[in-house]
């Protein structure tokens, strides 16, 4: 199947909700859990992360720390990276490809203003996992894929207090992407076990979560475990 046109004007053409029904869907692995750190990393966070990663399958952990020093990020990475390694969970750093290199992260997640995929690849190497935020844009996703990203991230699909966003993609965007591209896609933004099924059914390869894990009333381990039945039924 040929790649779709992805000039910026194509964004003006609404996606047909039944788009995926017109094509044979690719067989893809079941949707997996991608955990993003809470906004504040406190002294007890290492134990909380260890509990979360031990409560069920997790594919990746992203360390996202805003408005802190480089030293604080590197210190946190030094503590948390070994925990991810113990559980065979990929450790990605948000935004900063230079710090990802410095701390030995498995990869980096780039926002639209965090540098080029090509530069991250040159710095981090062929084996690094490089993800790109694409909001609700087919155009940005195709550009990221062509630049050599390992995954694209769409969102926020639901209201979220973690990283408020005026972008509101609809599930058919995931279907469009997974019908036309083999590159994995991540759905993010206010996702819980209750509202995840439509995103999984639409084709999300990963669901990225924050508050559903770290703010779970019974703790992060219960938060991770709560996604087990949803992902198992995908």
C-alpha cells in the first residue's frame, strides 16, 4: 500500500470514522502500557516505581521532569534507570537528547520544539528509541516517520491535568495510522482503564498513562494492575 499524502493541507480533510474498515488491518502485537513519571519526583519515588513495574507488564517508562536543573534530572535517572533495567522496561528521557546520552537512557521522547529526530539518532545511535509528539496531526506523524522516529505519539485524547492540551484527536486517527504505517503509535492524555478500550480498539500500540498509575487511590502497583484486564482483552 502506498504512503498517504501528508502535506499540511491534508489536515483539513476530516478522517472517515470507517476508514479502517475499507482495508485489511495489519496484525500487530497487543497494546502495551507506557508509563510517564509524575510531575514531581520525591525521595520515595524509586520505591513507587519499583512497585509499579512489578505489578504487571510495562513496556516503557518515561522520565519527564520540568523546571528543574540538569543535575536533578541526571540524579533521578541514575536512581531510576537501574530499576527499569531490573524489570526489562525501556527507560526514555523526555525532551533532552543530550541528557539522554549523558545518563545512558534507552532513548528520548521529543516534543515538536525539542530538536530533530536525525540529530537525536546521530547522538544516541541506531539502537536508541526515539519518539515524537505529533498532537493530532497526520502531517507531523508522517514527517516523524520519514525522519526515522521509532514511534509517534498522539494526544491528548481526553481531558488531563498532567499536561493540559488543546489538541483533541479522535480514535480514527489511530486507525488511519496503523492501517497505513507499520510504525508504532502511542495514545496519551487522560487515559484510564475505563476510557482506554476505544483507543485500543482503534489501533493504539501503546497507551501512555500518568495519573491513572501515580494517583491511583490504592497506589501505583494497583494502578498498573488495573490496566491488566483491559490490555489482556485487546
